[in-house]
């Protein structure tokens, strides 16, 4: 698919990539996320911190959703967009459904655990009470390179 992205989309995804780079430096799988309000305000930025927090749920997306909900004082993040460097897993995808995220924009698909189109698509399942718009491919090469370098380093 060919999606159109705005300059703001590029800006937010670059911020997510910076978070992923920090995760890489912290020896975490390099995934970053940025949550943006309907008015374009950055509500939260996060990166994977599973090892640091000793928490299997400390994915970038979950941490961004938690911080954004606290900031807004509401678990429903109506009209918000989430920018993520890697296609979210099932846990993160369903958290977005529960939070009523309006749109997900991710950089690169995850053929092994992606739950937003690769293995299955929880965000578009009509059995749920909310569906999330999806766009992907924004700064894909940069995100893939970061992930490949991380796992290459792990195999040495």
C-alpha cells in the first residue's frame, strides 16, 4: 500500500526513532513510540524498557499510552495518534483498541509478532467495539536498519 504522510508525521516518527536509538544504547530492543493529541501536542514519548524495568509489558507503546492517559486524566485517548517504529504486537494492539486510539502509524512491519496486519490485525477486527486506522512504511528503512544492527550485534 502507498500511504501519504505529512511533514508532521515525519517529525513525530523521527522522535520515535530517537527513542528507539536510546533503547538500543540501553541494550533494549530498539522500539520507540510517540503519542500525539488531536491538536498535535506530544502527550508522551517512550521506548522499550522491558529489561530495565524487569517488566514484560514495558513495551514502548504501552508506556506511551500509560503516560498519555495520565497526562489527559482519561484512559480513553480519543482522537490521538500513536507513532511507533515497529508494528505492534497483540498486547500493544489491543491496548490501543481499549484506549480508543484514532490512528496508528508505524515504520516497519513485524512478520514474526505483528498484530496490525502481518500475522493478524486486531486493530481492524469488527468484533471489537473500536477500530483503529493504520498507516505504515514511514521511515521504514531507518527503523529496519536500527533493528537489524541491534540483532546483528546480539549474534556476535
